[in-house]
C-alpha cells in the first residue's frame, strides 16, 4: 500500500481520533507548538467518559480546556516543567510536577511506556514522512514505545532538518488542523539585563559554542555578541535571537568540533519570524534531547558556554531554579545537563544569572542559605560563574570561605552587612 492510500485510510476527524483515548491511558505530547491544538478540544468534550488519564508534557503553553481543575479526575497533568497555564493547578494539587533533567526524559519515556503519543506535524511529503518541525525533545523515544500514535497535521508547522520525522506507517490516526502556532512573546531587554549581560559577553571568546536560555538577560548577551566571530551553537532551545546572530555573520559554527557549521538544538520557542527563518534552513538541525543535553556530547564542543537563569543562590553557591520555597515555579530543564557538560571541558564556561533583588530591592536573591524547602537545582560543585548587576564571580575553583566573600560582593549593597553577619555565624568567614 502506498503512502497516499495509507493516509486516506488513517485520516479521520478530531472527534474520531479522540475516541482512541481510554481510561487509564498515559499520554505523551511534545512541547509548545509541537502539541496538537484542536485534538485536545475533542478530548475535553468526552472527558466525562474518561477516568485516570495522565498527560505528560515538558512545556505546556496553550491554555487548553482540559487544564481546568474540574477535569483533573478525568485528565490529570504530570508536568515536566511548570509553565503559566498549569502553575496554579499544581500549587492547588490539581496537577503535579515531575522533576526530571531534560536529558533524562527519553529514558523515562521508554521506561514508563506510552499508551498514546499525540503530536502536531507538517503535511506528509511524497515519501510518506511527516516532520514535527519545531523540535524533537523526547518524541522519538515516545514513537519507539507508543501503543497508539495520533498526528494532527498542521500546514503552519515548518519543515526542518534533523531527527524529527515520522512515517505514515507508524501512525494510527491522522486528523487535520489549521490552528495558528503558539508564539512565545520575546522579552524586552532592560537596562538591568544589559548590565548583567555585558561582563558575560566580555568573557566569551570568538569561536565559542553557546547554549543560551530564554529571557531578557540571555537575549541581551546575544545582542552584545553580534561583533564576535565564528560562534557556534549546541543548545536545548533556539528562539528569535537565532535570526540576527546568523544573518550578522557572528554565528557560523566554523570552529565547532562536532556538527561543524550546524546549529544543534532540540526545541524552538519564539515567534513566526523565527519559525519562518528555521524552515528548511540547511544549517539548523533538531536532535533528541538525550543527545543535545548529554553532558558528554556537550563537553566535546569547542569552548562550550552555557547561560541560564535562577531564582536564588546561597553563600555556598547552591542554585534554586525551580521553586520559591516549597512552591514549584519552573523546572530544572537542561540547566544541570549543561552545567555538567560545560564543566567537563577544560575551556568550558557556565554562567548562572539573576538580579540581586526582587520586589523593588526589598528581598535579596543572594541568601545565606536557600529558603526552607527550596529545591537545589544546580549543586555547588557544578556552579561555575554567578552574575548579577553587581558583577560576575567565578566559584568553581574556590573554597567555601572564598565563595561566601564573592557572593556577598555581587549582592545588593543593602544586604551585604546582613549576609556578612550570617556568614560569620556559619563560620564561613572570620
């Protein structure tokens, strides 16, 4: 049977595809715009027929109806990263958080099994392949083990390079949608972002291989590096900064030791101009996250650099990037993966970035010890540099006494006396 005939036999409405979901099923769906849009509405319409369905996803961006707490006994979310649409539900116990390193997710998918994989993809090509064009993440692992696979074809999804294809023969049901892709609004770069970014950019050598997160500070770092030469990228996520960096000529990947001349990532989050730019781009490839975020792969890159944000850091150098006290706010993502990978390379540099205070300078984010209940996301043994608007300090080869003094030096001046007092109480400094 040829691909076109298979397509005709597997094509159905969202309502018919939704009937493949059974009570007790474990559903995996990819991140952000690679998740189906209209299919979830059809599933929500029959939620009363379902009990104990579990949904796992790394980045939930769309405010689907099934996310309402009233659906939780029918469809329960086990989120692998906490985002706006599900944060309140998790705080109230109507959903939960699964603390996995991003690199571990494919292995966890294989171990847990998958009853249903639901994903959005491009229209089928002449050879019978669909492309889940805005990433790769743990989807290939789910394809390996899923009992049922539903593809929602969306012509708005770009065709991209890499290990992000699925053949019609692997699919159980196909439906179609023309839903607009989710677009992540790009941050406005503030003067504070620029102040924090400047010393980071100064420390990044020409030819370095970058991993850059999302937010105002990483965006500002990218802005400051447009004059650099021969930069490369091996990252978990790309966003709108990629357009300008590649077009300016500062990023060509010519110094990379693996995937020379290529940008390697596992997901995209951004706006339509970014999606249009990466479409069919010969130098941008998407690979599974257990490859992109494998510390031993990261370490092979030429002068690897990682830049990631955090919520608070204590005087020992421990970073909490997931919670405010016991309240989960975000997720570990790939922060620990890249901290480990970059520091395995003698020329690697990892930067943890944050503003020194919050709430109009009334609360310090440099603390004596992490807030009770706060999650240690990146351990002190893997923290390299920490950067605030008051400077950049290197902790990696420093003693506890040196670390405490350095952390106090980049705290807000209003809190340095308090931090010094507390450091003395803990015998960190004399």
